[in-house]
C-alpha cells in the first residue's frame, strides 16, 4: 500500500483496482462499527470469514477485519483467528484506494474576505472528503476550488463559501461544498471604508 501526495489538499492510499466511492465509504463505515460475532462454532465462523475474504467484496472483507480485531485490553487472537485477520487486512489494503486526508477541522484554503476583522478566512469541508480511484491512476484526479469573490463580512462558521470541483481523466467526478471553518465579524468603520475603496479600485 502506497501513500501518494494527492491533489492540493489530500493524500492517496493507492492500491486499489475495483473500488467505487459508495462501496469504499461503506467499507470504512463498517470498520468503525462494533464487532458482530455469531454464537456458532469457530469452524463454521472460520469458513464464513474465509468465504468473505475470497469474495472480493470490500465491505464483506471489512466485516472480517472488524470482527477479528483485538485491542490491547481484549483477549489475544488464536492462531487461526490471527491468520484470517491478517489475510483479510492484507486483502482489504489491496482492494481499497482512498483520498481521505481532508477532515472537517482541517482547512483546505484560506479565502480572502472583505470588510471583516480578518483578511483571510479558513475554509474546508463539513465532513471528510473521500474519493476512490482505480489502482495507479491517482495522478489523473484534478481538483479546483471555486470561491466567488468578493466575500463580504459577516461570515458565519459553517456558511458555504465555495465549491471544490473534482474531475477524473478530464471528466466531472463530483462537486463538494466548501464552508467557513471560522466566523468573520465585520471590521470597524475605517476597515470597512478602506475595503470599499479597494473594491472600487479593483
């Protein structure tokens, strides 16, 4: 699994050949969930886990990783559990490619704001931005941040201030709202007057 610098504000885990945005999101959500272990004999559960691993379904594989994971405070895995866990983890890492390094608290851009108590406003996403790509094709993703100007104060935290447009191989992939990660209050009377003059001259 290779960590590749992504487009402008992201990193890419590039080791995937068959992931869609929906299935990849579902797999990540599955990993965050609670283990769902059936009360059946281990031999039968092991067969079910092995079938999921061999299915190629990343959500099913993620279920195996989730169910067999053990934290430091839990009993250790048995040898057979560990073998299946490592197999599922390895398969999952080879199936998934994700652009996921822009979190809701991480600014992707500082946008100029006018007539405000600050010159630059931190902007980003309400939730993690996750995009899946075929293996070896991460460099074909392009992202463009569209931020209409002038942006005038007051600006509320969470207010939409732009749009991230993502394309893959020159074709539209998706559009993601960009919001203010902080508020911008109006400047004083002299600050507002100065920016009014600057806008008039611009």
